[in-house]
C-alpha cells in the first residue's frame, strides 16, 4: 500500500522489525530494521510523494501494468497473452559504459593504473569525493511528485547458500514490472530480510521530478545528460540516475549480479561471471553442465536454448547470462543462475535461430524498442516478413517498410520473459546447491584466425585464454561500428574491482587448500568468415551441438590426446573428431581449424601491448608466463 510521507519516523515492533511511520491515514507494511533505515534515508534524500513496498502478488503486478498503460509507457499487445510493448526515449537505449563507475578509496582498487596518457578500458573509477558531489548534484528531491517503489529481491533461489539479497528503491514502475520478472520478489524474500541477512542497497531514479520542466519523448522519463551508474563495493551499494533502460536501471542485473557480486565473490572465495549455464545429455543419458562466457549479443541465449542438430542429444537451459559458481565440500564447482528471467536481444531471434526462445516469449513478456505489427504483435529484423496486409510500426512509433533506410527494431531491443516459461528449462535450474560444472567455455566474434574450438592446456592457460578474449563490439553498449575489442572473460564492462586482482582470484582456484575438481576450459568461435565471400564458415545455431559433443567427450577423456592434437594455441580436435554427419559438403573444416602462425604472432603482439598498457604491474606472473609461452610457440 502507498503512503504519503509527510514525516518519517522509525519504531521497533515485537518482532525486531521496524515500521516507516507517517502522519497520514495510510501506512506501509512493517520493514526489517536495516531495510527501514535504508528506505528512510532514500526518502529523505529523494523526497517522493508516495512509497509503495512491492509484494510481488499477481494483483499488484496487474495494477503496475495498468498504471503503465494508462500513462502511455507501455502498450498491451493483444495478439499475445499478457505481453506489453515499451518504447524508450531514443537517447536511452543501451548500457552507458562511459557513465558507469566504481567508487573506491584508491583508484587501483577499481582498475589497474594504465600506461601514461592511456585511458583504462577495464572500468571507470570515481573518487569518493567526486561521487559525493555527483550524488548531491542529482539525487536530492529527484523523486518529487513520484512514487518510490521499494523492491526486496533475491538473486538466486531464496534458500540457496549461493543466493544474495537486495533492496531496490526506484521511481520507475517499468523497473518494478521488469524486476518482478528478472528477480525473485515477495514474502519469502522479506522473511529472509527479517532474519537479518545482508543485502545490497540499490537506489535508482529516472531523474525527472514532477512537475516536468520539459516534455517526455514516448512518455519515457529519463535524464540522459546526467546519467550516472555508481557502484560502491566496500559498502555494497548501487546508485543509478537518469536512465530507465534495463542494464542501467534493473539493478539486480549487471550492477549487482556482476559488478558488486564479483567483489563479494573475491572476498568470499567464489566466482560471479557473465556466463550462460546449460545442461547437455548424450544419447546414452549421461549429462554434463557447461558454463560459457560470450560478450553481449554474441549468441549466449541461442546457445543456452539450443535445439541440437545431432540426433539423440538434448540441451537444457539453466541460465543465459550470469553464473555464480562456488566449490562444494567435495571440490566440485557448482553454479546457479541468480536471475529469474531472460533479458534477451530480440533482433536475430527467430524460429530458425532459437525456437525455444520464441516459445518462451509468447506470453507474460515485456518487449522494449521492437517493431509492432498492425494486428497487435511484435516484429524485428530476423523474423519472417509479416503476413499480407499486416503493416509495421518501427521502434520510434512511425510507419515502417522493408525498403526503409533505418531498422524497424532497435539493434539492442529486448524481451524480458520469465525463465520458467522456457520449454527446455533444466529440471535443476532452481537447485539450491547449484549444478556441477564440467567445462567452462570462452568465445567471441572473431572473423579471422581463431579456430572453431580448442581446449586450453591447463587451468592457468585457460585463465590466460579468458584474459585474452577479443570480440567485435555489439549493440548492447553505446559503441558504434564493428571494431575488434578486448573483452577479457566477457567481463570488460562488468569488473567490480581491479582486473589484475580478478585474474589472481581465478588463478587461486588451482591452489585451494580444500579438494578441487577444476573444470576443463575451452574457447569457441562460431563467427569465422571466408575471406573471399565474407560469409560465415560455420552454420552455427543447432549445429553447434557438434562442438559441444567434442567438449563433452573431452571432459570424460582418459588420455590428453584422446580425439585431439596439440597446436600452438591449445588442443584442437583431431581430423574426424567433430561429427560432420548430415552437415553437408559446403562446410570447410580445414579453414575452420586453420591456425595461421602470422595471425597468432600479431595476436600475441596485440596481447603484449594490451597487458602492458592496461594491466601493467597488476598482471599476475602466471599470466605473464603464459603470454611468453605463446610468444615462443608462435615464433618457432
């Protein structure tokens, strides 16, 4: 229930919880003491007209969407059951990496100190004093006239030992609706908070107090000129201002689940990673779990929900974006998907590329910045043309035709859907202990030089390969054009602390005092191109099961060279080890597995320059040794 906060007082009740008391007829539910203190501080700073504690009930969710529809922020899509379309301000369409900062006492706690006159690519540091000024310039009275929603949420199954908790305050009902899909909310979470569990404090504002001083675009409130997404790992806080877009405003996602969680994981001895998790079962019924790190828009969701082209093989999805992994008492690395939904890139998703995703998003889904069909549906590039007589409206709300010079859907347009709706959701996706990980896979978009798949020589070489990841940039952030960018561990925009320390943390897994069964580490590249035709050499999608089959078998190998041959970069599949039956004759396996020495000499030079300029003295000696070893192998 909402309340008008004319004055905020705290009082204890018999259960050790606190109420936010107000001088009004209405009241809000009792809050645990620490939560009440956080909310009271946010109310004092942001000065909302009302406060609403989110309970997550179906009735409340229905009311939130009704309010969004009434305000013109979302539109009901009558072609589907309980689906909605939002169009954002064109200035608020992606994560804003340049305005995303980590606030620590010393710069080196956040990023390695780069070479002189070179900007760090591994995160943006903000001093505590600069942050206080930026906060003072943004947050005071920023929610005037608006409702502050209080969202208690869990990242991960509520009773899992790997779960972590958060409380987000926001003045965006779109965020409330989306967080209700992406996280676990409601009574079980509030019960945990009442027991005194630690929680991350998340404060978000659109930065457009009422009355408005300027009109909104698409009824979408945001303040692009003052966007700031600040993370305070030492005090476990996130403050986000000025953007309503998912990656900037759904603070359970990248902000908590990667940036803050990676810092917590370092302190507690586990891993918080930008990885999908899938289960793969062979025709004999043996099952393995794989975690895989790809940069945004490089096919994570497609792989996580793959329909295998190989008969008898089955893939099931645990998660498509984030993995939290911790060794159990037997030394097995176990992973949970801390999220409760999918926040996927729409363009390119189709019945051909990802039929399971299409089934997942057929109901109870929020679409953002996609095209709209005249019969109340959605459309984006990659889908079949609409039926005859059906017209299209683009993401700006303007009529669109196939010969238009601009895309119908924004390249970073999204769907937000409950994970439980996925037809191949893994039976253990909400396992409280997590699923056992046998393999970790790194990958990216590499048009040349990088083979379809290879296995690393050992754990430290695997950490080096993760650190050496490079990929074409994507639409998920504000970068323009197709540039090959360094994206170590697919975590470049998401490190919560110094990358050198992050590498040392990964390397430390090998020297744990407790029993440890380290997963094997691989690298894949679905995106290699024919230099003559510029077309992809590998068909991808369901055919990627052929690569997973080789990885699966390598996880159970009895000798190092079983189905593999040693190369200058790692273990490559032996000729014939990749099952090509039914693949067709137009796939050039030789070209896919060519490892050009000249290319890798240049790659080693690029890595040497990158590590020297960006990581410097913080580069662990083991990674330096791996780089020297690569330099020697490509030279000889």
